[in-house]
C-alpha cells in the first residue's frame, strides 16, 4: 500500500511554492498595478487630493445635491473663506473676523496674514497661530520667527506684543 506517486525534490517543491504565491497575485494585484499607472487614475487621484486639501476644489454639482441645500449663512461663510484664501489681507480678514468666524487652522494662510498692520485684526491671527502650535502642529519655524520679529517691530499695544512673545516661546 505504498505511495505510487513520484517523490518531488526540495527544489521542485520550492519552485511550486513560489509559483503558487505568484499565481495568487496575478489577476488582482497586476490589474491594480496597471490601473494605478494610467493617466485617468493619476487625474482621479489629483482631483481627490485637491478636494480634501484646505482651500482646494469644491465638490462636483451632483455630489453637492446629495448633501442637501446649504443655508444662506453657510454660503456667506464659504464666500468669506474663499475670499480670504484667495487674497489674504486686511480687506478680506476684517469681514471674516467681524462675522465671528473662527480662523482656519492653516499655518501658511495665517503667516501670510501677519503682514496686516491693524493690531485689532492681527491679534486673532496670532492667537490662532498660538493655538495651532500648542496643539502640536508646527509651521515653518524659521519663516514664522521672521514674521513674528516683523510684527514685533511695528506693534505698539501690549496685548499684541504679549501674543507675539508667547507664540515665539511656544516655537522653542
């Protein structure tokens, strides 16, 4: 009652094992690799990246319809935010702050807003930067230090100078 099948060598067994592992990989992984190298897939990933980046692309119309109607207040806030990200400055920051909206947690945008000379508008920007740094997100350190030194040179109010020094200390 012996086994009539021919015995396989270790080399043959290894070869079969390797082919089996590659054989399982063939269809799905190969198709996924091929699809990820196409132009359409690259464009899709690029659009998706823009959609989820702050200040990036908006949802397509067919997807916005599924979310339902937006309130007038949300539309107004979005318009203010778009204006602020496209042209950061005193003219776009003033209505945003006066409406009571919280500044976005985008260090690059906030650092661009440090050029504003109106200290009443500058304080919310400095406070938001300080909050971001204390939460552990560190913006470009050297650039922010230079911007803070610039603010320190023209600022006159103690509250503004205190925020500058606290933000600088949080960077250390």
